[in-house]
C-alpha cells in the first residue's frame, strides 16, 4: 500500500535527488501525467467552452490545439528539474534569484492550495451524489474528511510510491474503465448524431484556447517535483507530453460534448448527478477513485514549494499541515457550493495570466540564454545574475495576458487589431520570452550568462 507502515516520506528539501533514485521511465511518467490530466475538474472545465456556442468540429480543434500547446510547454518546463534533480521552485533560483524565487513560490502555493480545496470539494460533491444525504447536513463534511485524509496519506507516501503502487496497479485502470464506459455510452446516444458540427462565435475561440491551455499550465510550477525522478530528459519529455495530451484532450472534450448531447443547463450536473443518472454509479466511482492522485499532487507540491522558502521545514510536518488546511477550505466550499462554481472559471484564467508569461521567461532562459547549462550551486545560492530581466519580462507578459482576456470576455472595450483572436496565452508567452532574451542581452554581460 502507498502508506504501508506510515514511514516518514523521502525528503531531499532543496537538494538534488540522488542519481540512483531517478528511475522513472517514460511509461511511468506517461501514466503519472495521464492520471493527473484526468479528473472531474477537467471534465467540468470542458463544460465552460460550450458556453461559447461551438459545434463539435470547432470544439475538437480548440481542445486539441490547446492540449498540444499546453502539454509541450509543460514538458519543457520540467527540463531543469530532470537535468539537475531539483523541484520546480528551486529550479527558478538561477533565473529569479534566491529571494526573487520566493514570489513565484508564494503564488504557486496559493494556486496549489486553491486546487487542493477544489479537488477535495469536487470529490465530496461527487461522492454525495452517489451516497445521498445519509448524514444530513454533515454528509459533505464526512466525504471531505475521508478524501482529504486519503490524499494526505498518498502525499506522505511520495511520488515514487504513488506511481508504482497506486496509479500503475489500480488508478490507471479505474479511470480507463470509468471514462471509457462514459465515452462509449455518449458516442452511442441517439442525440450524439444530432449534435451540431459547426457554429459558434469565432471571436471567442481565443477564450476557449486559453481555457484549455490553462489546465496543463497549472501543473508546470510543480512538474519538476515529479520529473526530477526521471531516468532522462528525453523520457521525461516524451512521457509528460503524450500522457497529458491524451488526458487533457479526452476529458475536456468529454465535458463539452456531454453538455451538447445531453442538453444540460447546469454545468455542475456534469460531474455529479448527470454521470450517476445517465452512465451509472460505477463510472463515477472509477473516476472518483482516480481523482485522489490530483489531491495528492497538490498537497505534496504545496509542501515541496514551501521548502524553497523554508528549507529547514520537513515534509513529514508540512504534509499534515497542508492537508488539514485544505480540508478546512474544502468544507467551507461544501457549505457554499454556488460560490465554488463562480470561482472556478476565473481561477483558471488567473492561473494562465500569471504562469504562462512566467513560463515564457523560464523556457527562454533554458533554451536560448543559457543553453550551455547551469552550475549546481546556483540552485542553492541563486547565483549572481540580476533578476531584473526576469521580473520585467514576467510583468510585461502579465500586462499582455489580462487586457486580452478582458477584451475577449467583454469586460474591456479596446481594439487590439485582431491580436485578441489568438487568445491571451500565446501572445503573453511570446512577449515575456522575447523581452527576457532582449533584456538579458542588454543588462547582463555575456560572461555572466553562462555558469563558470
């Protein structure tokens, strides 16, 4: 079992994982990222795209394009962790400086804490749809505690145990069974034949693309927490890309098509009552069981991220604290379900606006500015290079993303000359990467761009 004996979790803090401990193959990482890429919240996110009126063909194009873009960026973001064996927030130290990396760490901890609460909440909602209110008003709280505790125990076990003992033996097969059955039933529903193939407001295509990209991007600030255990960078890139593209495409489309075919008016029905009513309890149970790995990842990586700021903090103390705090917020969301629905979609766009341009900075540094590599000591001290180019590019990237999002959402009347039709993710990534490369060459002497 993942938590047999409840031994203390393996903990390297900000230090590189020893080479002999890096033994995850491409297939192992493919299983991990496939399982992390599926879930009730991904299914739910897919329902938002149907609000823009698209038929099946535009939906397919948007979801596939967004999944490819986001997953390739996600896999690229894991490069530093795979090469040097360090977690994601520690890998930012050579780029943003040691103290400068605390800003991304804080934002990452906030988003991961939000995901922890949302994951536990959505599992409690789905379980409540299966069980009914057998404890009255306390039913939701019961499921919150049960699922939260299990996710916390998985986080205690750590990535290697979760991949080898939980996902590859049980989790993967459960999700294939449940989602496969739902997909089969959906495809053979008479209403599926009558679903519209075309249509929709193409000026909203950018919003749909950003929504799909936001999900894999939400994982990039923690990708190296897991890919640091990979045997090689090539295997990590291949497994991450293939696994996440498959999962993200499947579940976004599944959520969107369910709304089109079943004619649902309340999107929250998709991950709860509708699945139970239309496809049976077993399908939801299978997906629900696999959902726990998402909760595990959020709890584990919140704890690992905090270690970037407090290296002396240990996982065996942080994991229970993060789990308990996530349980408390999830219980609050259970008491205020409508608030949870209203927060989720803006939360996804916020993640895109903050982390897409940051990723532009990171990948520009890895693949353009510092192609020759990094000195391991930089991950401890942060190096001596100025952090100004990184923060300047990151801020300008965010200043690109959010106005485009506001224009596309109708909150801001501004003529962007058609730039907004691309969505906000691609332009903000390009601006951040381009500004960073230019600013580095202008502000950083050439002999300081590579390690000694």
